[in-house]
């Protein structure tokens, strides 16, 4: 993982044009594009949807990701992995590859305990990824001690949805990257400033517009060349 820039696409269908049906279709198509281009992770972040609506969209996105992967394989390590924002129950129900926990969600150990309580989930416990949102170095250290697979640290350059959270700059990112798990940089990340994030210790970069506003194949090619 440390040998290349990990790429994490976060979805936001509200940025697409058209009615709700058109936006959902555009999102699924973008997930397929990301998988075809070799993006490592996609986070389905449509947090305004009900559990049922999210489940339906997640199934469509999961099928798009797996059917569009350049390498058809059952090995989850070799294909784009879909994580569901916050909703561990939905992630497990649809057989997604993991869950992305917000800072105010349950802790990673609680998700691990849930996996251990029932052995018939569509995803084996040792293959289910748990990512954690972090806004401080302390958050990143706590995610590592809680056995999260990786952390997404924000905001580095741009704004955050967390009230009162200001950009940390590279200094804050560098401190967070001391955690003993991979840390991905989020917040105002561009092709131009991604290299500085990697130099600060980030294992990769995450973004919404970075992927949704550009041809993903080109983004992947440029970032993987860093």
C-alpha cells in the first residue's frame, strides 16, 4: 500500500445535473468509471437517503464497480472496493467491502464486534474494511489503536463539513500521518498539491470533485505517476 498513491473517491450525487433518477444514474456511471480506471476505494456518501434507498443504490454501485473492474477477480484486494458511509448495517446487508465511520459514529472495535457476533455476513470479517474520518492527529492515533484499516484526514487545504473545523495544512497532515495506519489526505486536494500530501506522509488522497469533475482515467494516471 505504501508503494503507490492510494485513491479514494467520495460520491455526491447532488453535484450531478437532472432529477433524482438522473443523478443516481450518473453516480453509478461514475463509480463504474472509477473502477475501470483502477481507483482503490469508493465511498458511497449519500447520507440523505433512507436505509432502504441507500441499500438499493449501494447494490447498483457495487455491481457497477465489480463489473467494470479491469481485472475480473474474486480477490477483493485486486479490485475497487466500495465502502458505505456510516451505515454498517447497509454495508453488511449488500455485501459491500467495508464501512467509512464518521468522527461521531461508533468506534472501529464496535464494528469488529458486530462482525464477530454473526458468521453469515456476505463479507468475511477479515475482508471487511473499516475506515475512519479524522480531523486531528489524536483522532488518527485513536483510529489506529481501534484497529481501523486506514484513516481519512480532513480538511488539509479546503473546507470541511464539520462545524468549526479549519484546514490543518501540511503540518497537521504530517502529524496525523504518525499514526500506524495509512492516512489519506482530504480537503481541497488537487492534482497540483497531491504530491505535497504524499511528501508529508500520506498514503494517498481522497476527494469528491477531484474525481467527479474530471475524467477519472486522467486523474489516476497523473496521481499514480507521482
